[in-house]
């Protein structure tokens, strides 16, 4: 019975080592990506957002003006 337990332990250790080697190979193959802070929106993007908010505000004013 001990011989069977030793074989099972050896097989599990071999599988574990194989999985660790595969994971290490994948980590080496992936390029390292550094996190960059998000870029500040430009002037045109800010202007576009402002215009969209103004348009939505006008639509809301029209929608709620009849409720008074």
C-alpha cells in the first residue's frame, strides 16, 4: 500500500511541476504592460460634453414646462 501511495504522490508532484512550468512560460511570453494614467480630455472633448449637457437641459426644460 505504501508503494501505491508513493507512486500517487510522485505523479501529483510531477503534474504540479508541469503546471508551474507552463504558467512560468506563459508569464514570460506575455509583454509587460505598465499602467498609464488616463489622459486628460482635450478642449474639443470638453466643449462637446458641454454642448451635449446643454442640449439635454433644453429637452428637459421643454418636457417639464408643460407640467406646471
